[in-house]
C-alpha cells in the first residue's frame, strides 16, 4: 500500500507543472485534516460510549468533521478544474514553442488524445485519488492510535495487524477479480471474432464443408468458452469470498481477541467495534485504487512527454525585430534574400547551398522522398538544420523571434487546414484586419467567386466542421487565399494546387505569378504554367 502511495506522489512531482504541485499540496493537507477531524469525532464517540457521557461533544465533533469534509471535497472539485486549466496551459505553452517538424500525424494524435481525453481524467485526482491515498490510510492510522489511547497498546497492535492482513486479502481478492475480468474480455473477443469469421465466409464454409462442418468450429469455440466461463466463475466466487472474509476480519478478529483476553464490558467492546469498523471500511476501495496506479502513471508519463517536447530556442534580443520593422520600401524589402549555406539535415538533406534573391520565383524539384517538403519546413523554421544555417536578409533564422519571422512568410501546406466557421473567418486568419472588400478580391484571385455566389451569405458562407462543406479543391483555394491576403515578402507553396482541375489551376497560378514576392513552390503537375526564374533539383543539387 505504502509503495503504491509513494509511486502516486512521485509521478505527480515528476510529471506535473510546479503550479499544479502547490494546488495539490493544499488539497492533500485538506484531506489529512479531514482524516484527523473524523478520527477525533469517532474517538469522542467511543470515549462517550465508554464513560456514558452526553452526546453533545459527539454532535459538535461530528459536525466539524462533516463540514470540513464538505469544504475539502468542494475544494477538491474546484482544484480539479484549476488543475485541468494548468495542464492545458502547460500543454499550450509547450506546443507554442515546439518544433513544428515534431508535430507529425502520430504526435498530433497524442496531443489530441491528451487534450480531449486524458487531461479531463486528471480532474478526479484532487477529489478522489487524493482522498483515497491520503484520507483512507491516515484515518486508519489515527484510529489505531485512538484505540491505543482508549484501551491499551496491545489492542492497537492487534488492530494494526488485522487491518494490514485484511488489506492484503482485499488486494489479493481484487487482483483475482481483475484477472478474471481480463480473461472474460479476451474470451468474448475471441468468440466474437469466430462469429464474425463464420458470417463473413459462410458461403465458402458451407460449400466446402457442408452445413454441419461449417458450424462445427463455431460449436467448438462455444464449448471452450463455456468451460472457460465455468472456471472463471469459480475463481470469481473465490475472489468474492476472500473479499467478504477480509471485510469482516478486522472486527471479528478484534472481538475474538477481546473475548480471549477476558474483556466482557459491553461498552468497551462497542467502543472498540466502532473504531475498528470505521478503520476497515475503506480498505476494499483502497485495494482497488492501488491497481489504478499504472493507469495514472501512464497518464503522467504521456503528459510529461508532451510537456517536454523538442522546442526551438528563442533569441533574447530585439535587434532583429527592430531591423525588420524598418524594411518598408521596395528597396528595403529586397533585403529579404534567402541564403541556404551548407545545410545538412539527415537522413534526407545534405550539403544544400542556395541563394534566393527577393522576388525570385523558385521551383523545387526532386524524386519522391528527396526532401522537398523538409527543405521548405527548414526555410519556415519548423526545425533548425543539424548543420549549416539559413539566413533571411543576412540574419540567421535562429536569431529571429519566431513571432517576427512568421510575419514575413506565408505558407500553403500540402494538406490545407480549414477551421470550423465562415469562409471570411478562414481567409482573415492571414490578415485579421482585412476588410470584406479585400477578402472578396483575394477570393476572386483564387477562383472562389462561384462558391461565394452560390450562397446568399457570400463570404460569410459557413464551411462546415473543419471545412467539410468544401471540396478538396475549394479547401486548397481557401488556404491559398489566406496566404495571398497576408501580402508577405515570401510565399511558400507545397503542392498547394494539387486538387485543382486544370482550368482552375491555370487561373489561380496566373494570379500567383503576378505577385511581387519571393515565391518558392513545389508542384508535380502543369509546372510550365508557373513563372519560374530558377529550378532547384534536390536529386542532384543543381540549379
């Protein structure tokens, strides 16, 4: 028991943010206080029984214990909500500075699972887990001390031994029940698989084995399941019996000890029964809770991995921000030249050297898997190259505050990201202060006019949950509109027109070619329609 409790608190200290530690410490002290108050109330009750005293003191102590329990329980629920907020904030802070190259599909799934499922489970820790792992054992220990004070040390020692043995039996009984449930679930899964296999292949089985032969494997599986369930039920009955025996053991055992010790005073026996019964009451739940430690450990471990994800170092000075803010004229914007020097990013990219002057339209080509998207991600500083460096206007990307860097680069990914909301809201992400007229103009540039005219809502047409009301081509055009309206000096397009039909792609690319920006793009189709000043082939590293 104590090992499980130690593990529980060790996982909290290692895995959770410091602010969460303080919140949980307050609730932990609260549950310890509740255990002490409840132990005092039961001690006063037993003392009153022994000495035939007025129930007034019992009522006062019980009222205090109840009020304190209600107060700490309420605080536990509120702390659970605040704890979830702390965890969401910690996760958000970690993601805000994370290397975007780390956010692959597998890790995004982990983040989504943590945010949607796991963090809400942490809310039960202050109100339930802390109560179980602090209040229950503390109450038992306090009541054992009370037994020693009210009677004699020998009774307290016997009570401790009986409670410990009862807990061990409860733990073993719960262990058997959990194992039984696991075996039952496995058997049900195997049976369901056999039935599904029979239904899916019934034609083949009947034509090859006949009716009886086709059903025989299923009959055999049912017979095996019946035998297994008989064994499982026997074990379950044994486990239930052990648990029942463990529940009455402390009280019955201590009464037996008192009888053989010659104690015949009813009030003394009753007072002892009151204390030992209350001390033994939560043992079954406590034994069950110890089996949840591994689940809690898994939650803590997952959160810790996400909280300490790889991040990009942010520069401390503001020199770069000030320098970029002075680039206002066209002559200044020419300083947005991109230099890629001796970049190695194993296992894909090696020895990449490239200079991209401002307003150059550069196509990046290469075989599948040659690192085209990876190179674009390095220019966007989704990650830092393992060797070499990339400069923008003579300044290394690692010296840019990331918030400043993204102001000067617009990006269209392979898979467009559309948010639930209106068309205007999705496009306005690129330029939050954009007017309706600006949105309509950029929508026209990417051939979204038909979509706007199709609905009486116009640019306020609702795109559905995460863009489900849009086709693949429309989603890409929304992403292009979002990037173009940003009017950034650098536009990076990674297969951003792959879902467009030929006529629409020609129209959209024609407008992209007119942009007075550096355009770096990857495309596998209709490359001749793009304005191309340079072509960089990653396969042989040539221009």
